C-alpha cells in the first residue's frame, strides 16, 4: 500500500517500475519464514536419513565378513553371530524409512503451502496492475506464471532440500568412511569419479539443450493444431484443410527428427554411463582384491567400500541433475516474483469520495492529451476539451479509431492523461478513490459485454455485491431483461456458459445493462452499446437505454448516427480533438463534418436500422 501511494505522487503517465528479473531472495524469505520450524525439522530428519544411509554399508561389510568367515571354516553358529548385526541393520532400515517418510511429508506440506501463498499473492498483485500492463502482456503468459512457474519452483525447492541435502551428506559421510576403510582406494576413486562426472555433466547439458529444442518444436506443432482447431470455421470457409494438414505434418516431422536425435543421445549416454559404472565396480574389485590378497584389506571392508562408493556415485549423479533443476527453479521463481513486486501507477483504492447527496455528476475533460503507454509515440487525444453537464446526454461521434473509446477509458480512469486533467464535479479524478469511482459513480456498457460463466443472478449482482434479489429483479426490469430471464426454465439461476455463450447478443447486452444499472450510477457511458445488434434487439436494448439515461449524466458513443439524434448535445471528434459541437439541427445547419457523416451514412444504409 505504501508503494502504491508513493507511486501516485509520480507524474502521470510514467511507466511502472520494472523490477530486475533476477531471483528475489527477500521475497522468497517472506514466503519461507512462516515455515522455518517445519523446515528445520525436515532438514534434521533428512540429515538423519542420510547419516543412517552412511552407516548401512559399514554394517553390511561386517555381515559379509561373517559370511566369508563361515565359507572358510564351518564352526560355530552363523545365526548366533550374525543375529545382532542383522537386527541392527533391520532397525536402521526401519529408521531410515521412517525418517524419509517424515521429511518428505514435511517438505510437501511446506511446498504446497508456499505455492498457495505465492499464487494468491501473485494473482492479487496481477489484478491490481494498470490496464496498460495488460495491453502489453499476453494472458496466457500471465496464467502460466500462476500455474507452471509456481509448480516448477515448488518442485525444485522440495527437490533441493530433500535430494540436495541428502546427496551432499551422503557424499561427505561416505567419503569419510571410505577413507577410513582404505585410503588408497579412496584416492583412486577421487580421481576417477569427478572425471567421469565431468564428462557426464557435459553430455547432460547437451542433452538438456536438445530436449529444450524438442519441447519448443512440439509446442510449435501444438500451436499449429490449436490455431487450426480453434478457428475451424475460418479454415473451413477458406477450404484450407489440406494446407493446415501439411503445415501440421511438417511441424510434426520436425519434432520427430529432434526427438529421435534426443533418443539417440539419451541411449548413448545410458550405454556409456553403464559401461563407466561397471568398469568402476570392476576396477575397485580388482584393485581392492589385490589389496585383500596382499592382506592390506579385509574382504568385508572391500564389500563396504563397494557399497559406499556406489552411494557416492549415485549421490553425485543426483547432484548434477539437481544443479539443472536449481537453475530452472530459480528462473521460474524469478518469473513468479517479478510480477509480485510490480506496483501499478494507478492504485485500486485510496483518495477521496464525494458524499452521495453532494454528487452532481458533472464531468469535464480539460485540455487532455493522451497516448497509450504501449504506443507512446502515437497521440490519440490532443488538447481534448469536453464537458458532460449533470443529468444531460452528450453524444460523441467520429470515425472508427478516432479515440472515442479512449475517452471512455480515461473517464473510468483505466489510464491517466498524459497532459491536462479529467474532473468530476471539479475534482481531479487523480484525487478520487478509483474503486469508488468505478464501483459507484460510473456505469459502463460496451459493444461486446463480457459475462462470467455463472448464473444470471450472480452476473447482475456483479455490479453491486450484496444486492438483494429484489434489487436484481428491479435492475433486470429496467433493462428489459426480466421477461426473457423468467422465460428460461431456470429463470435467474440459469448458468450463462463461459463468456455468456448461451445467450443472444441482445440478451447479453440487456444483462450487461442490468449489471450497470444495479449500482445506480450517476454517470453512464454507452460505448457503441447497440452497434453489434440486429435491428429487433437494437430496438429493445435502445428502449432500455433510453429509460436508463433519464436523470443521469450520459456519454453516448455511437458510430451509427440514428442513435444520437436524441442527445442534448452532439460532439464530433476528429484527429483527437473536438471539431464540432451542437445539437443535431445546429450541426446539420452548419454543414460541417457532422452533416457530411449523416449524408454518407444515409447513402450507405438507406434504412437507418440496417446492420452495419
Ligand atoms: P474508437 O473507439 O473511436 O474507434 P479507440 O479509442 O478505440 O477509437 O482507439 C483510438 C486509437 O488508439 C486507435 O488508433 C487505436 O489503434 C489506438 N488504441 C486503442 N486501444 C489501444 C491500446 N490499448 N493500446 C494502444 N493503442 C490503442
Ligand atoms: Mg471504440
């Protein structure tokens, strides 16, 4: 919150500060520190398990020693002599299992809780970002930070603690016991293992690179299929099936080549590493055997040595795999944390509210200039001045792409002007609480209303959380929607499907109107609200809009001039400026741009309600 307020003081239009994208340890610590106690316990258990693992080869060696003794001379009872050792081993196995169980449970608990906390924090910070942020980012990218990046980070974290700790302890512990068993053999091992590991790591990184290329190629193929299937109507309409098949086929072929190359690489790696490991076992046995023959080493110790050296090798292989995982986990974490620390220029809340009884709803644009942050060089509005008198309807007309929707966005404070200011009852919008402005003052109805995949009741209530059922019905009646809603078998409980797919355009628009009306907005913006509708729905929707407009400050944005004739004041926009203003008759008499637009539309579409 402190950050947001600090941001607010900065000059309008400045870009949000992009935080360096390296891993943010401070944030990570914030997520980790509630779990420190559990994490500490998990670490102790993991260390315990690793130490037990170090003990096991030593005991196994002693057991082998006893076995060897009985193969030489068959006196005494093998069972008696080995019982103690066997029990000890069994106990260690049990202890090892228990410790492993314990630390895995604790780690998964920490990991899952951290992932939930991180997702929640990231989601909430994403929702707070400026609209300009979303202009520049792909939704899919943002969602993947929430899902796969958090997932990747979580599994890396768990793996590093469990495997990493364990492998390190085992390497150190086993090396100690190895050197106690036989210094000579250990030295030999210390030379051979790192050399092999080096070769293995090199090959491994080449394979990882190949595997990444392979994944990218698969993603390309998936992209082609996704595009074709998702836009099947367009593909069908252009009879492009065969071309799409060929395109997909080519990408598939590419991914096959890469995958086979990767397969060969993995096969080579496996084969070579099998040979290497086996040679090392043989080498150890051979050299160790000669030491045993020279009475410099006991047979059981050789056995211990073999098992322990295997543990070292396995642990080191684990560590090298882990290294790649750490790199991936850190970069995933950096991606997650990047957007968590990003603070928007326009905060969601904070600022003053005007008490309802004093709110008049007069809006003025004072010499506003504006360019979109995603396209800084391109001025959409320049020196734009416009007043919306309280309780009056003002129509804004002009060419498509002329900046009409931009005016509405500035009024909702989705963006701040680059220069000049927008005021509500004389107050600069930048001093007013944005949540109050959007939630209670301004109602916005756009050309393509977006509904949420829930019931009609919930969709209308979106405009005012906590509205009573009665308020919902009233709003729906005002919006001419009550009738069609009650004609559905499930009435207000009808689920509208994702993005309202199960409703017609006119029905969706009327729900959107009800949703905007339920908050009793003082200012209403209608951005081409009827232009996507057929003439019959347009009539019904227009009727609802006319009713909704009375007594409110209304900005009607319209492409089709038939809908603006009833406005108190008509403003014509061109080149980001107001170029004409007046009533319909005044403007017609003037014979300027408006008259020209009217004349052209009359030519284009003789019946005024014909679809565009
Ligand atoms: P209108 O509503 O009058 O058709 P808009 O206000 O939507 O026009 O757009 C005005 C200009 O701003 C257009 O040139 C458009 O390309 C550009 N524009 C609109 N939205 C954005 C955006 N989010 N980012 C960058 N440029 C935009
Ligand atoms: Mg528009």
